[in-house]
C-alpha cells in the first residue's frame, strides 16, 4: 500500500511487472494446455497421467520464468544502483567544487531570494551563509547602482537567459569589492545562479599599470605620454580662444656629476626636491611634467604675449638657485638651464614645439647654463647642421675616412725625436680634409667621441708597434683623451684591455688629458688617474694654462708631464707678460718633478727662449706639422741626427 500511497516508485513498478508477466503466462498455460488435453479424448487413467505431467511441466517452466524475471529485475536494480553511485560521486564532486571554488556561487529561488551560498561568497560579502539567506542580490551588491539598473539586468536574464557584467559591492565594513558577475536562468524548477569573481586585485593592478603609462613613478608628475596629450588639448583650446601656448624645457645643471658622485639615492632626493620647487612656480594655467632623467617640462596656457613665459622662467631660475638640503642635512647647489618655445609663433604642432624647446635648451647650455634661451629660427638651421654633421661623421667612421696624423715630440736637451702625438684627421672621399675643430666638438657632444677615441688609440698602437719592429727608435706614443672619454666608468678597464690585446708596452703610452676635464671630475679624477698610473703608462696635462691652472691638483694628481698651451708660446719672447708666465710654469713644473713640453713652437726665437728657461720638450711647425704615417717615416729617417742644434 505504501507504493500506491506515495506513487509508483521504480521498485514497485518492477514488482508489478514481474507479477503481471507471471500471472499472464500462468493463465495462458492453464487455458491452452487444458484444451489440448481435452482434444486428445483420453481415458481417465491416461488423462490423470497427462495432468500430472502437465503440472510438472508448468512448475518447471514457471520456475525458469520466475528465475529469469528475478534475474532481470536484479540486473536492472544493479544498474540503477551503479547509476545512483555515479550520480552521488558527481554530486560530491560538485559539492567539493562548490565549497572550494574561489568564485562566489549564489543560488536564488523563483522569488529571486538567496537559497544557498558557498564559502567564497561568504568571504566576498563578509557575511555568513545564514545571514545571506533570504536576501535579494540588489541588497548585497549595492555600491552605486540604481533600481533601474537591476531591472535591466533581470529583463535581459528573463529574455535571453544570461547576463554578464561588472558590479561593485560594498561589504559590511564599508570596503569596496569589484566583481565580474555571470547570472544564468535555470528552468524546471525556476532558479537563478549567480557566479561572481573578485576582480579587485586585477583592477588595482590595471590601475597601477595605467598610472605607470602616464605618470612618473619617482615624482608622481605626468610623464611624456600624458603631457603630450595635455599639450594636444592645450593647443585645441588655444586655437579656439585665439591664445598662445608656451613651453619651458628645464634641465638641471650639474645633476649628473652629483648623481654619479653622491649616488642614485641622493640623485632621487634631488629630483623630487626639484619637482616640488617647480610645483611652487606653476599656477592653475600651467602644467608640469617630468620627461625623464633631469628634464622637466612646463606648459603655460592662455598667453597673449611671451612676457608671462619669461616671468615664469625667471621664477624657475630663481627657485633652482636656492640650495637643496638632503636627508642628512647636507646642502648642495644646482641650477637650471631653460629652453622656451611658443605656439603658434615658433611651432605648428606639439612635436615641433617640443623639438624647438629642446634646441633652445642646448643653446642655453652652450651659453654657460643657469639661463633661459628662447627659440629662434636660427636654432633650427643649427640643428639641421648638427644632424648633417652627425650623419656624415658616422659614415666616415663606417667608411674608413678617418686617418691618424702624427706630430713629432722633440727632446730639447738632446735635439732628438723622442716620440709622436697621435691626432685624428677626417679625409673625405675627394681627398679634402675636414678641420678637427669642425668635427671633434660634435663628436664630443653626440657621444661619437667614444668610438672615435677607441679607433685612434687602437690604430696608433698598431702603427707604433710596427715602427718599433722595423727599428724606429721612439719612446712615447701620446694619445689624447677627451673629457667625455675621461668620464667613462670603464675607462681604466678599457685602456687595460687595449694594452693587453696589442701587447703594447704601457711605459710607451702617454695619455693627454685637459685640465678642464680633470677639474670637472673632482674625486673621480684622482681615482681614475691613480688606476691609470697603476697600469704603468704616463699621464700628461694638455693645454695647461687655459683652464683652472691649479697648483693644488698638480701636487695631488699622479702626473708625469705638463704641456704649455700654444697660446702662451705664440708671442714669445716679445710678450713680456706671456714670457713671465711661461718661465714661471716651466719653473713650477720642474719644481714638481714634471717634464714640461711647450706646444706650438714655430720660430727659433721661441725655441731659444724655452730652452734657456729649462723646458724639456717641444712640438710645433718649426719641427714638423702633423703628417700621415707615409710622411712621418721619411721624416724620422731624415732626422736621425739632432733636429735641435
């Protein structure tokens, strides 16, 4: 009766099926077997025997039928049990996934009330499942959404069966949680399934990445990307209101030296302090950005004339002249060089505006720094010449148009040639020579001086070794080091590698460094000179008298030679003041144990004056101009006897 009260279960249906089959087959057997026996018209004894055998057959067939039916029922039952266990496994797996999923899963009933929530949902909402049950999702995800927003969501779910989108949820503690939500409609029975992924960390990462794209991480100022877009918008506004836009490109003078000597941590402090000062100078009409390194850009909108930009530049220059105090209380001084350009007077686009301010900045640097230079069309012509020279010089390096000339160095005591100075020359394809003053400063400014200097050193070493192998007696190969080369951090290892590579005797190599380069490097200069000296080579101060001419550094630095600049030699002996200076320099050099060499000797009178004052060596047109190797070797052959009598 239980089967009928609760509806037919699968088990009840199987029992009724077996009973029905047995009843049907039994009835058919009885009916048709009795008719068959009656048709035989047997006597009573035979009929009794047949009935007995018929009963035995019925029992046997019934047993087989019942056994087969029971077997089939049990097989079906086993199959159902197996399917049930499989379903239970799947259910357990689903429950495990549901419980351990990192995504919040919410099940809503037909009234859109919460029926179930997994642990991830509890974490996201900051509430237990019990406190969540019965709530509508709009009560949980309620940061900035309106009722109309939720009505649109449910309208789409009912119409399409699915909705996906971003929602912001407010936890009980007031914190925000950004969610990516998928809402599905389930039918029979009607349910709704929410799956929510916490994307707060992802959005925070995207926000940080976006800030990295548009803001400088050190100063938190707009970077080049953002200021370029802001400049675009500024030009649009200026065009609409018929106004001008001015830009100031600021570069911190001496920053690199301080950064290298005091460390990058101090350099970062200075950059942040400079950014704060520049912020003091800008107003609501002005934009400020850090372009990179020690370069800052100021953009001034709404101008009718250049005067406001000039006033802003003066304010920046004055602010930057004030001392900077570091974290340890130490004070350092920096100045700024400024280049200005104005739209539409100087430029028609953002790129041109920035390019012209950069050209003006270089002009300010060349003018002595700590000043403002405004853009003029002449600067564009100069920039074109600069680019043209850059291309030509790079091609000259690639196409072997550079040659090394050599000028003999004469020992004034013996009159013999003791060495040569290597001097680079640029011989163009047509055979004409480009004056060194036309390309050496450019190489220094552009950085090509490194490749140029390396090439001269290696070529001169090879030539010198070849001459010595041929029996030419020379003691010194003098090679110039430019200020920029001297600033190289790997200078010493670079020179050491060249000496090792060519097996060049270090005692024969003399490096000439200008005193300006030495004084600009301070402690670094002394350290570099000590390391170079440790290689076994000799060191000379070139163009002495044109820079600081400090006796202090002559005593402190490990120098071997002092070269008197030709500007002091040119008017000897007629220039009384110049004669006294040269005599004093020679006496000072000898007193410090330095060899003294005079440059630019062109007359016998100059030679006699220098020799009488005790000058050790000299070079100049009186003996030989700088000549290529093909002319040097014959000169050496013809001047084996003392050149100076």
